[in-house]
C-alpha cells in the first residue's frame, strides 16, 4: 500500500483509565463494579493488569472542575488528582508508564517541575506529562476569563521551556559525597535558571535531582493548527482523535512534516490515536453490549457536553433528529475552546449529515474518539490496519466498559497483536522512554 509503514515495527499502546468506563452509560451495567471506582484498589488492579499485558503506559486525563448536573448522571472522569494517584500507583507497579494530565494554565512551573521530577525518581523513570492548556476550569482559579487559544499555547511553550531548564539544574554527577573533605556536591555544576519571561519569573534552580529520564516524556493532545505547531516544537507523544483512516493519515503526515521542519526527528514523536473499543467475546456479544450501553446514555448530559465543544449555539433548542443547521455553526478558527474536537463534530454534521442525536450519542460513547465494536479479532484487525498504513505509531485505548471490556482487551486483543509481531511480549527496559523507543535528552 502507498502509505505503508517505511519499516516493520511494533506499535505503542497506552490505556486511558476512567473508573466508570469511557462510555457515558457504562456505570449502569450490572456488574460494572462502579462502587469501587472511588477507591485506590480499583486503579491498582487496573495498573497491574496493564503491566501484565506489557502496556506502555496508563494515561490519566483531567478536568479541574465539577458539573453537578453531569455528576447526577454518572461518575466524574477520575476520582483522584492524577499526580497523587500516579505516585500511589508507582509503589504498586514496576514497569508500566504513568502519564498525568497537568494544566499549564492553572499551575506554576516550579511546582510542576518539582512534582514530576519527584514522580520520575520515585517510579524509576516511568513518568509522563500530558501538557494541557485547559479550555475550562478558570472559575476555580481566580475566575479571570481564560486567555485566547494563542495566548494559552504561548504560555504553555514558556512553561515547558522553563520546566526543562529546572530539570537540568543538576544531576548525579553534581554529587561528590566526599566524607573526608566534607564536600557533598560540586556547586559549580548546579546550573542557574534565572528565567524572566513574558508569563513566568523563576530564579531556580530546582531542589530535586534531575529525573532518571532527563525529563518526563512530554505528551500533548491538541490537534488544532496551533496545537499541531506546539506539538511539533515540544511533544514526544501526541494523543489524537480522528474518525477515519484518511483523517488519521492526514494528521500523521502533517505533524511529522511539522516536526521535521522544526529540526526534530519525526519518528521520535509518537502519534497515538485514541480508540474506544466495545469488545465482546464474539461480534454478536459486542453488538449486544453496544446496544445496552447506547440505551444507558443520558441524552441531556451528553448534549451539554457536546455543547461545550460547540460554543455560541444553544443545542437544546434544535431538533435532535436533524443535522445542526450550517448557518449556526461558527467557523473553526473562531472557536477558542477545544478547536480540534469541535471540528470533528462539525465535519460529521456538515459533511456526513449526522443528526444532532447521532452526535450526542457519539459524545456519550467515545467523546468524539474513534469507536470500534467487535470481537477481539475484529478489534485487532482495525488497529492493525491503521498502524500498518502508517496512520499512527500506536494507540491510546479507552475501554468502553469495566470490568469485562478492559479485561478482554488485555487478555484477548493484546495476545492477537503479539502473535502478529505487532506488540511486545516482554518489556525490554524499565522506563517509559525505553518502552516508547525514545532517548534520554542530554542535560
């Protein structure tokens, strides 16, 4: 095929965990074990299962706010703050990577650099940072309006550059530990920070030794033009959402070209496509679960979530069984929230004629990510097709429901990919960088 991968390789797989499952109605299934989703034991068991399957990393999204109406219809995204939870999980696992989403809009660089350096050291080099600029949550952080998207990304770029300088402050070579002379460290080797930027002013240096990975693996999930530009300059892994093979190919080609123009190795940035599988032991069982979950979607809750991606339009006044009128949809360039997610929904209604009800159900089912229903073999086939077409370097898998859905992925889909030589049977290293085939950045 013309767009086939340039050389045979194995895919990378991370798994995004949400206590209720990544389908909005999954918690309502009998046996969902939703009562355990607010306990650390749930996440420990999930992380150990992912590690047994040799998964690269478990991934934690984050929304720094609570919508009471949404809580009435289902559990919050995660029951714990991600950095606290990943630190807890580091003690219960030894190989699987631990990726936390942390906002550059609501955090301070020195604090975040210190926390991630500590997490990476405590976990033996398994930390990853999903860098988000946040499109909501400002009411919990001073209530000032969020800046426009271009300002938020400029702030994020400065934030990450500052964090890197802090992580490079000093390392094990700085330590002398000479008891006889009384010299503990070579203070001349400690690099000053003295950062005075547009958004941040930090003296430094960091008071934590350089992380084992140099710095945590840097992920980014924006797919708007400005998000792609930021990823090309900064990211080492990109978590993305595309519905079709053609869209996945376009995205992968575009970001790799941008990475090359930025003077970086395009194969050193992993493109990880989001996929929400609804898995059954057979195709018939999977379709039965899909119907059951679909009946559990709370239309009002999913409509409000969809509306958060489509600003300036009151979707509650529109006919659920007709496409959103073209004349009420804003141009994508005018959207200041999650621009790339807006484009997915706008394209589906404008180009493919999806009704508002269909968009609402997609929101409840996968939040706009690629959703596939089938047996383990069928799920593996779909993942294999896009990977071999070079539309991605791997996946962020978001199991639709627990416990059967995630268990089937680990116990049935992964072994098929292993048999095809597309996924590892054993870890070759102990750090997240080693799992992803990424080098430790020099100090």
